[in-house]
C-alpha cells in the first residue's frame, strides 16, 4: 500500500467490480450484493458509520493488508508453547476464526473474495500441507522404491518417515479423519 487510504493492488479488480455494483439501483441487487456493497464501502472508507460488525471485519482485513505490506507474507502461527501474544499471533487467530466453516458460510461474496485475494491465503492450509506431504511421500517411494527411513542421513527423508509414522499413530488412536485414512489406504504406496 502506497498511502494510508490506498488499497493494495491485489484488491483493485474486486473494488472495480463493486464500484459498478454500487452504482446500480439497490432494488436490483441481491441480498448478497447489498451486503457486499456495505463491506466494500467500509473497505474504501466511504460510509460515515458502518455497522460495528462491518467496521470490525474491515479493520481486521486492513490490519492483514498492513502486515502483508510490511512483512511480505501472511501472518504465521508461533510454534512455541505457550504462544506469545503478538500482533502477528493475534492476526493468525483472527484469520483462523474466519476459516471456520460456520463463519465462512456467513460471509457475503465480497468478504469471501476479499480474503481469497490476500497473497498466500488458503481456506484449508493444514489440509493442503497434509496433501503435499502425501504427495512427497509417494514421490519418494516412486523414486527410491522404498519407504522413507527414520534414521536416514537426509533430513527431508527423516521428516517424511516421521510424517508417515504420525499418520499411523493418528489412525490407531482414532484421530485420523476418515477421508485422510481413505487416501492413505488408496495411495499407490500405502501408509496404512
């Protein structure tokens, strides 16, 4: 962002779309579009008094924009325990809340698209990382003809072996989701 009231480049197209929607007669808009216009206007600083919920959400998104502008990435969770209370961790927690299925379902299209435009944003980042680990595991088997070893000299191989062990442990203790278990059983190089 170049100036305090300037929106990031990654939002320009969405704002142009909603600028057009805003110029249409309200009676021609869907409920979702009317809600989107409210969020859009608050996002660009137009309404004098947006609702408290709208203002709170837009302020959160602006905090994310500022963080991304300053650091160059989405906020990341602190892996230390107990978690430190930092601005970054607060943004991580608030973003995790937005990803919850019941919260996501309540978003209007504008909110959904605004979040999806954040560089690096994913709705289910853990699921994507899990799928990537499965792909790396399968690729390792395909290239070497064997399972990754926990005592291998290569740290990447050890990490894959640990991941596969964690999946088997999760399956034994019942914490592995059925879709993940199915994928592990159906994989060319089975883990379960």
